[in-house]
């Protein structure tokens, strides 16, 4: 389903029941947007042009990324659930989605409101997937903002070593080199001054906001 059609459905059926939320394309997100982008992503299905998946997610704006990453989230209705709001049933389907948002999505988001909360979630994820540089980077950056500097330095060193090891196995994975460089930059900046490290993360956050075009927009506000 096209983003414009999804946006119409979100504005018509969901926004009136979710004060403080805003729509941009196929995103329904909570404001104010500060360190974390928190909300729901409506992902078009590659198998059915009339359907989409619904994700609840938390995206750290202070970690550079070309787009929203759904690592810290889950699909509503189950992993394989596709929602099909056909013309005759769109009200019923969107009502079902609203119940899922209220019953599962909002409680999930209520648990992750700050970088400190996300650092805890990332730490749990990294124990399950210790070779995932993205999860470790989110953990490290979140720890810096949470004021846990020794713990952040430990994770940043781990990222640098992991990026080097993975690059040896896959030299064409340029993104790994970028992750390693960012980890080194943040670690060295943190060693000089925590305030400088926080300023660096703020610079990254502003860059992400500019790319995504969220925060401060009143598009679709109710």
C-alpha cells in the first residue's frame, strides 16, 4: 500500500484517539521528539499491494542511520500478521489496529522513554546477539547520555574490535568501517570530556532529524 493511502488511514482512524501523536507519511510518532523517536511504522507488504505490517518501535536519533531502524521494536499482531484495510472493511481493520496499539504498542513505548531505558534494552539484546555492531552502538551511545561513562567506554572498545574482526571476514562491508570509526571518535571524545561527547551525540541527533524530517512538524496534527 502506498504511503499516501496509509497516511489517509492514520489521520482518519488513529489520530483522533491518540493525543500527542503526529503523522508523517506512513509513520505515526509521539511528540515531543527529543532523543528518541517513538511510535508506529506502517510497512508496505512486498507480497500484497493492499496490505501492510504495523511495527511499534523506538529509534535512537543520536545514532547515525540512513533511515529508521526497527531493531528495537516488534510487529503488532504477530510477526507474520498483514493488515488489509479494504474499502468495505477499513474501519473495522483500523479499529483492530487501534486496539493492538493500545493493548501492546503503547505499553511497550511506555517502558522506553529515555536513553537510559534504551541502554538497558540494548544491553539485553546484545547479550542475545553479541556480534551485532548496531545494537552495541545504540547501547554505547545511550550509556553516554545516561551518564554511565566507564560502561560506555567498555562497549565502544568492544565495537571497535568487533568491527575490525568482521571487516577481515567481509572487507566489502564499508558500513562496518563507519561504525568502527564512529566508536573510536566517540571513545576519544569521551576520554577528553563527557560534555564534548554529549555535544557530538547532539550533532548526530540533529543530522538524523534533518534526514527524517520529524519533530517540529505539525503535519497531520489533531
